């Protein structure tokens, strides 16, 4: 081999090694805050990052970090290199779709300061079972929910309802008591979790998984997701998923998502949809979350059964001692009214 050939061979080898090293990256498994530039989801041993792809015509296979059904994120919007790899392997690197959607709260939210979700009012006659829709959200709001695949009610064509619970801590054992009742009654539900309960009560969360319940994402720190930037939105979702993956072996990526405070705008609905999340709101809830003002059990039971309607998505807070005490009666009352109880994954 002459001298020129040797030099060319060395240069080619160097170029090959450099190309391999430039495709690898490190993912930080920590629980960093907003705007961090590394993923909150642990990478696989190779740490390989997928190449950027277009949003319409090109499709890339899942990267090694998502082969097991978990999402990852690299870069940041500030530096212009934000790349989110969904749990299904689809890569989003262009977030310009957010530029054309509104960040205003829904005009019919009823609370201009927080934008919290106000479900429409239904009344069921406890004697005849007849359901009257007293009022509903504005047609424009309902159209946006449909556009972004947001669950408000389930199947309204038959007597079916869905139980969902928003959890942050296992207050006085209430979560465990509710799980006991659900198991006794043979009912599955959606538990929407903040990071606190995943981090402090992993065995309880594992029990939810083992009992066949659906685990949903409520954000790591219960922020108003309609008012954060895109990096923080993604971080809240994926930091919470990282906690679940690290603390609850066997748990699956949380595809179902409920915004903290029930606060939604078109902006966060659009982002959640692009991230592959199924946004689940609710069509009935009540003030069950005040520690020092718990509702009377008998009155609460009547209110719940009066609110029952076809497709009803109930939202409860397991911190409620009242809810824990009456949940068995709630389930019995729902069934006595001729309604089935299904899980939200049955909603089309």
C-alpha cells in the first residue's frame, strides 16, 4: 500500500468513527425542571437518538429508547433543536403548529382567572331514571374537544359510565380503601397521578397496575399546563413518566392525560394530541377535595346518582374521606340504575 493510499484509508476510518459518535447522545434520567436540554426518560444502554424526520411523508422506526414504548425528548425550544420522540416512535421536531392556535381560556369556562373545566349540568330523576341535560358547554368549545380528540363524555347512546380518580397522595389510606372497594365490586377505573404519589407510594401504584386499572398522567408537579412553555409541558409529562418507569416495574407509559385543574386551551389540547396523549376531562364532579369541609355521605351519594347520565365520566378525588366511605354504595347505585361501568379505553 503506497503512502497516499494509507492516508486516504486513515481519513475514511476517522470519518466513519466520527459519524458514529455524532449519532449518540446522553439522556438524563433525573427530574430536571423546565427548559432542560436532556431527556427525563432513561435511555437504553446505547443512548442512540433517532434522526429527525418530516411530519407527513417520512417515517422512522422507533429509536432504542422508545422500543419499549416510552417517549424521549432532546434539545429545547430556546435553542431551536427540540425533538420529541413519542412512545409509538413518531418524532416531532417541528412545533410551529402551535403558532396558529389560541392560548386563551375557553370563553365559556366560567372562571376567567383559571380556565378550569366546568362540565355541563345533567339531572337524573332518582325515581324514573329520566335524564335532563340542563346546560352544556358552548358549541365552539365542544367542536374544539372533538377536533383534538378530548374525552368529555363517553358513549351517550347507552347506559354506561366511567370512574376516574385524581391522585396526588394516599391521604389517610383513602386510596387503598377505594382500591379495596373496586376490587371487591369487580370494577376497573382510571387513576390520574401526580408525581408525589408515584414517588412516595410506589407499592400503591403497583397495586393499581396489578389490579388492572388504567394509570393516567396528571403532570409531575400539578402545574397549570395551559400557561407553561412547550419545554415545561413536555417535561411535566415525561418527568412523571420517568418516575413511573423507575419506581413501578412493569408499568406502561401513561398515554391517558388529564390537565391539572381541568384547565384547557386550544394550545395545550393541540400539543397533547401531537404528543400522542389521550386527553380525558369529565362530565361530572363535585367539591370533594376540601379537607376541612367534606360533603355529607348521604347527600354526596344522592348528588352522584342524580348526576349519572349516559356516557358519564365521573371525576373523584381519593383524598376525600366521603368518597372512600361511600364508593361501594356509589357502585351499587350505578348498577341498580341499570348502568354499566367501563374503563375509558372503551371510549371511541
